[in-house]
């Protein structure tokens, strides 16, 4: 009802791999999302007959990136990947980022580790390996206890993009939540 276009998950693998295409300021942007299905991430891959996420399989992602690149001005790739609480990208993530940049991704944004990880520029592609957490307040438990996240898990960054002169400029803004959830 709100006009949002889903992408990265669906009732079938085909639907999960279908990009969202949006237009912002005269720029056509294709959005793709994939999730690692390894045990440490735990996403459930869609199949031809069952719902789930688009699995983070490099050949599939590269095929979809190349297919979309000719239809839009920019391709933004969102990845649910990486190991929780590790502050740096793993070598496999960097290797994938290089492949995805070469296949046409203009922006790569990662989530899952619950901590901010590094960013780098690969040719003309910006890669943010993990944005950390947006809001992780204390969580009350049924038995009366309270889970308080350690400081590094209460931090994150938000991306801000501006479109000027047919080019995107990106910046980040850090945020943190107190022990009290404020």
C-alpha cells in the first residue's frame, strides 16, 4: 500500500532475484539484495517452489548484475553477509566485492555483523562492508532479565547520498545508543 518495491526475497527464487527499479532525480537505479545462507548467517534460500531470500551465490549475483546494468544508470547491491562481531571484512567478502564491482555494481552495502566494518573504493564502486546496527536497545526478557548489548553493537552508520551533476556522492553519519536505549 505504501508503494514500496520488495527485492531480495520472495515466494520463489525467481521472485527473490527480481530487482527493484527506482528513479531518483532523473537517475534510474536498480536494487538487488542477496543473503549468505551459511550457518553463521542463517538465511533460508528461496527455491523454485518455496519462499526465501536470494542466496549469495557469486555466479547468480554476477549474472543478475550484468543483466541489470544495461537497463539502469546505477546498480546498488545489498548483501547480508559476514561474521557477527568481527570488525573487518573477511578475505572472501573482499574477493566477492571485487567480482561484483567488476560485474557492474556501483554501490555495495553490507549488513549482518552487528558492528561497523570498513569501507573501500574498488575502481568506481564504493563498498561498505557492514553498517553496524541501527537501533539495538536493551531487550527485556520474559523472566525479568534484561539483555544489554555491548557498546560496539550499539553503534552504526547511516549512508547519505546526494545526486549532483549525474553523479552520486556518498557520506556517512555515525550513531550510537546508550546503555538505556537512548
